[in-house]
C-alpha cells in the first residue's frame, strides 16, 4: 500500500487551512514519530498517569529516528501527515488483527486524527480477512475507544521501566461501512 489514504468524505482540513493526509509511513517520518510518541505520553497522558509512570513509559523507546524506522519492518505504520510532518501514527500488526500503537500530537488531539487512522486500520484488517480488531490501550485511549464502539474485554498491568501501568484490553467487531 503506497497510496495516500484519504479520509472518508474528502480532504481533512484543519484550522489555518492545513491539510491532513493519511498514508503509510516512510523512513523520513521516524524522527517525527519519536517526538509524537514522547509528547503524547508526557503531555497527553498526564491526567491518567503519574510523572514517574509517564517517564517510564516514554523511556521504553528512544527519541531516536532509527528505533522508529526499525519498527516499520515489524508493523504496518500509518501516519497523519500535516504539511510534510507526521502529527499522528498508528502501528498495525495485521497478522494478529491487532493495533499495536496509536499516538497523536497532544495539541491536535480530539480533532479526528486518531479516529481517521483507526478507520484506515480497520479497513486494512477487514481486507486481510479479520472480523475483529484488538488493542491493549492506555487509560486515555481506552475511554475514547469505548465511546467509538469498542468493547472492554479485560484489564492488565504492564511493567515499563520499573513502573506498573494499567491498561485495558479492547476489541471491536469489524463491519463494512455502508455509504
């Protein structure tokens, strides 16, 4: 998949006329992914996790482009591109029907970027024959996914840098969207 993904209903425009394009990640996106991840964890998750928990979570992956570029070989990575910069991304483990990560730049959250990335991920999973999508979501993301029709199927604790972090296991039955 090398084509640009377009949001349902046309182009997505943001305040100031910035256009968001959705596409598969390129190596040049890796540095931006590192920054999106770091800021989404440190700023975006502050209402649900302590400073120590967020620092441990953020330290799991370095703020280094090479680490994120290497992940492109492990996951199908979709990005939200605004003026040539990655402002959000989703890593998809297609064989397992699992969304591995979803992060959006904190100041751009709640503007539909994550939702649009999810729509594209769900479509890709359906195209590969999956009936269900699965995710282990942070408490921040889990609240939003439940509002979007995801079902909570459990809770778990993961260790990150010596801290225990609570997250939710969610699943969603995939269905073709009728137009």
